[in-house]
C-alpha cells in the first residue's frame, strides 16, 4: 500500500518537470517504493489472505484453518490473523474455545461438532453452511482441530467449496499426531531408533477381511501413530502382533495432549490394554522404540515449562498468606 503510494508519487514527480533534479527525485522515490515492497515480502508482513502481503480477493471466502492440538499457543500466526478478520467462525469439538477470543465481538461463532448435541451438523450441512455464508459475502473461518487435512475431512470441505466456485485457502495447523507425542517427550523419529513414521486412523473398519489399511506395511514402520484409536486399542494391538510386531514393543497412550490435563500411560503391546483401562478419547497411541526415550524427556508433565494458571497462582498465594498470618505458636 505505502509502496504503491510512493510509486505513484515518483510518477507524478517525473511528469511534472523533466529537469535533471526532478528525474533524480523520481528515481529515489522509485527505489524507496521497491524497498518498501521488498521489506513487506522478505520480512513477512502478514495478511490473513496471503502471507506475502497480498490479501485474498474481497468478498465471500472461506479459510480452512488448523487450530492446533489444544494448547492455544500452538495456533499459527496466520491462523490468528484469519480469526481476527472473520465474520463467521465454524468450529469443531476439539477446538480450544479460548482461541475464539481472537475474533471480533460481532463475529458469528458456530459450534458444529459438539458430540450428542443438537449443534452437531452432518458433513453435508457443514459444507452447505460454509458455501451459503461465503455467498452472502462473509469472511468465513472453518476452524478445525490440529491440521485441517489430517483425518479431518478438510479435503472434503475444500472439494465442496471448489465445486461451488467459492474462493478458499488452507491454513495448515499443528497436528496432534506430532504435537501430542512431543508434549509427552516422545520424538517420532530418532537416528538410532526409527527412520519411518506412519499416521493411521483407528476410526476404520479394522478387521482383517475388510480393513482398508495395509497392516503388514504398518506393522513394519519404525514408529506408528494412531489417531481415533483409544476405544479400539485391543483390535489395533492384535493386528500389529498378528503381522509380526514384537509384543515387547513399547507403546504410549496420551490423552488430552498439550493441555494441563494431559495424561500419558506407557507399556508394551503385551500389556498396554490392562494399563489404560478407563482411558477415553481424545487420545494418541504411539507404538515403537522411540517411546523409551520419554523416560529422559518428559518435559511437559514434569512441569518444566508449564505456566501457572490463575487458579494455581491464587492457591499458592493463599498458602503463603495463611502461613504468614498463623500465630507463632500454631
Ligand atoms: C478427527 S481426528 C482430528 C485430527 C486433527 N485434524 C489433527 O490434525 O490433530 C481427532 C483425533 O485426533 C486426536 N487428538 C486431537 N487432539 C488431541 C489431543 N489434544 N490429545 C490427544 N489426542 C488428540 C485424537 O486421536 C482424536 O480422536
């Protein structure tokens, strides 16, 4: 914007007078305009529409934005900018609602994924909602947990938008498949332990006859990360062992990863089912030797970097205060 204004000024100066001085002034202004444009690109002057300074077209459009795995700080900068610009935000069950504080107060917030609630819309209804709002000229953000293109039907939504001729963009998010193991102190690859990783859905027909998953190939991967698999852990373990994975292979199940209530249970393919009794979704299952590294790297659960919540701060202050006001003899 400033760059083009300076370019315009340079043109005006050049046309006003053809003296040497005016020409030099015009050239200087032109160089200044180029530097402004260049700094806008090189230093990433972000717009929600385009990270390199060119906003998306005006009018209705949809941004498919990854909300990250739960911890609000793991939203991308571009995702935040999209939320700040949105007229409408359509979000899912696993999206941390505190992210909506980035929206303007008048933005419409539509929760479409609450399990068991009337607000739960079918995929077709969600597609229709996005298309209708964009056609009304609204800036729509479709906010999805983790990354929109990882086990999230983001691809289907993008296809529906493309087919309807709606302008859209995809803003990748930090997927739980990577972030949750990281917060449990498990590096998915390791030079000595694993050179391959597979992301696998547990939300499929897993039986031998009907599964669309190549279990032999999966069982042979260095590290295997299952999403949506907690309730089907027994079946997953059985299939891996059937395909030759050593029953002593380490396994971790991580629930509510990246959040203060994160819980991790570890074991082996042989005993993990007994160890995780009662654990529910959402959870990530990690299978592979890399799980052993956690013993040395469990940084998040040991609280090294956990920031105090307001409630914990109050509790701590109250504890200190009560010590101060207790009589000496007590
Ligand atoms: C429908 S998939 C969506 C995945 C998402 N698109 C992503 O990239 O993370 C939902 C599954 O993601 C996993 N998940 C998402 N957030 C999680 C979290 N904070 N802790 C553990 N698992 C999580 C669980 O396996 C859950 O069942």
